[in-house]
C-alpha cells in the first residue's frame, strides 16, 4: 500500500514544472548564508580567536534569522514550514534565532477569496448549494492553506480549511532546492557526523506531502475522535465527511479560549496548572500508549473550553485522578494534518529513557540513548554517564523556572568539568525523531508558559509508574519521592493482578540468580589461583582524544612550516626579478594557508 502511494506521488511530481526562478533564489540565499557562516565560524574564528567572533555573534545570528524570515514570508510554501520548525527548536538553537522567527506564523499572507471560491467550486460544487453562509474573511492563514467560518444547510457551524491554489507545485520546487542544500551541508564533517540531513529532509518531505492531502487529515481526525471517545477531558471536533476532499477539510467550529490567552483562562476560573498537567499527560498517553500523536501542538491548534461546575465527573479531574485546582474544562485539539507514529522499537526505547529519567539511572539512560540511535558510534559512554549523574545531581526535582535561574557559575563549572563532551557533541538526530523532538520542544514551552513552576519530574514520575507492561516497576518505585509513595494512585497500580504476577516472577528470578553467585565466585577464584585471568588495557576515549589533539597540533605545525617556507621563497624570488614565479608562489602559499585553517577548523 505504501509502495502504491509512493508511485502515485512520483507520478504526480513528474507532472509539476520546476519554478526555476524560485529554485535559484533559494539556492542563492542558502549559498550566501553558508559562505558567511563558514567565514565567521571557521576562518575568522581561527584567525582572530573565539573572543572576537563571539563579540558580534548575537547580532549576527539575529540578522541572519531576520533575512530568512523575510525571505520565507515573501516566498511562502515550504520555507514558512521550515521556519516554524526551526523556531520551535528551543533546545538546540540560540534564542536570537527563536525570537526572530517566532512571529513568522503571523506574517503568512492570505489568498484572495476569488481563488478560494474557485477551489471550493471545483472540489464541492456551487458554493451557495453546499453552504448556507460562508465568511470570505479567513480566520487563520497557514503556509499550506487557510481557514474560513461557514454554516452548513443544516445549521451546523463549521470551519472550512482550503488548500492554497498551486501550493503543490511550489512545495515540489522548494523541496528540490532543499535537497541541493542538504547535499552541501553533508560536505561539512561536523554536520555530517551529527545528522543525516538528506534522511531528515526525506522524512520532512514525506510528512509534508501527507499533510498536503487533506483526506489524510480527515482520517486522522476520525482516529483521534475514536482515541478520545471515552476521555472526559479532551474534545476532538466533529468531522463532516460530505464536505471533505483532498483539498478541503470541514470540521466542527469549536472556537474557544486559545491555550496561551492566560487572562481569559483566569477570568473563566480555569487554573493554568490544570491545563499544563492535562496537556503533558495527554501527550504521554498518546506517545507511550497509542504510539500515535498530534505532532503540531502550537498555540493556534490548542484551545480550552470552560465547562459548568456540575459537568461530568471525568472533566473535573486530571487523568491521574487528582482533582482540578480550578473550574472543569475541555482541552480541544484542531488541525490534524501533522501526526507522528512511533514504531515498537522506538517506543520501547522511549519507555526506557522515561523510566531512567524518573529513577535517575544514568546507566539506563545512556543505554536507552544507544537503543534509540541518538549516540554517535564511538561515543564515550562512561563520560556520558558521569555527565548525566552530575546533571541529575544539579537539576533533579527543580522546576523549569529554577533551572532557568541557575547561577551562571554553575553552568560554567559544569561546562569546564565536561568540556570534552561539549567539544565533541557525541549526539545525532535520528530520522524517526524529527517531529517528536519538535513536538517536545513546543510542549515544554507551552507548559512553562502556563505554569512557570512546571516541574517535569513531578509530572512524569506518576505516569512512569503506570507503565506496568514494561516490567520495570521496581525501578520506577526506587525513584519515587515520599509524596508519590503516599499517592493512592501509585499503590492502586502496584496492587493490580498483572503487577502481582510480575512481582512473583521477579522474586523467583532473583532467587535463581542469588543461588548462582557462590558458584560464579568460586570459579573466578580458582582461575585466579591457576593464573588463568588476564587483563586487557585499551586507550580510553579521553586518551584517544588527547592523541588526536596532538595529531592536529602536528598538522598545524606542518602546515605553518610549509606555508612559511613557500611564502619566504616566493618573497625572495619576487625581489630578485622573478615576479611571475614569485606571484604564483604567493598564491600557492595563500591556498596552503586557507587549506590548513579550514581543515583544522572542520576537524
């Protein structure tokens, strides 16, 4: 079925013409940006030092981000999508870039209604026959389409999302250009070691093409409606299939309070902490239980609908059973074009990582990283464990506002202690994580905005205790605080029949392993007495790095000697009436110098 869909997509793409003017514009912008980054961050940093380059870095980053924002707003299409994705990566990008690109969503131009009317007519038929009323002014404009309010002949209030005319051809052109840019990026070793850019672009493209087929969004909306049918705290708008096509999707109008409209939330008596908890728990459930999640949780896609105090009991409490601090409400999701799916291996690795975080188990956390493919081959796992333990010691139990206000000296001390890890950055971006990491980044920002004292440890630990089918409950309990030990929900899960069976199996396994300890110890002692034990010594990763630095230093010295020799020889030849040969020598020495600087910087 997937191969059939891929063939249909390939046939469709073959019918689109490349907009060469747009294509060249994208490549020119990318080439100019690459050239400036290489000059400042590689060449000039090596010539003048980090201090000189760092002095203007903030202003420079903001300027580059502003140029990209203006270019994206002017061209639309994939560039706006790319800018929105970049602006959500608060975990890896400087705040200057995040702040500059944050307003990109508000700069998306709307499509004239005459073009929208034509699309509606082509897809659904005469507008006055399909809708009782249709508001020509869009309520929202996005990179791929825009939304209008309307009323169906039966009186139902709906939101009609219409795809931008000609957007598929623009997307095809933009993705072709980005494919070339991805190839450029992979020529830089310090980028190629950390991410497979073409693979990430392929995943980005696949999700984007799926998002452009609104029939997929209609299917997703129905799937989410089934998932949350019995959830009294989450509401999914009704889908009107009769008014849906591959270019149009029609959903119930559930306009309510935007999740970031804090004043209206408080005026409605809704506690922002309740919203934060319901949001994070809902996503934990989607990711770990359903392996299917809404992958675009930006503020425009999340609403809060106040309910009367006598609403159904399920809407008056959080998913973990705790009563709400404020009035009951629905958490409403809209826009189901971008979704994420987890394969069983990835989901299992995520479970391991979640349990490791809640139990402060650095060894298990690094093992989970390896299982997920986050670590580069040859990464120093011993140092990573040490860094993870140090990080746990420093930030465990702190909420995000406390982490954000940590003393700068603490960060400097941590950076100095693990400078080798920071320098080598032994991580990569797995292809399957492209949208999940984006989603997590947005959620952290939303939860922190709703609740400045948002504590990820407090919210995640009770959920980790419910992962009974992972057979790791003993480890989860080891990381619970005294308050969580006294939580009835924790013990309700622990005393279930499934968990009792697991406890019996664990006790028998522990007894078997304990019985083997004396036998194993006797075997080791006998081999030691006979002199059969051997010790292997290998260079530690830190020692290998030190050797590598010596090699790089020798390389710099060799390059400097070669450059100096050629330059001096050229000067002697030039002053003795051998101007042509001397000039060629100066050019060669300059090339040698640039090669030495670039190779050392890239390494």
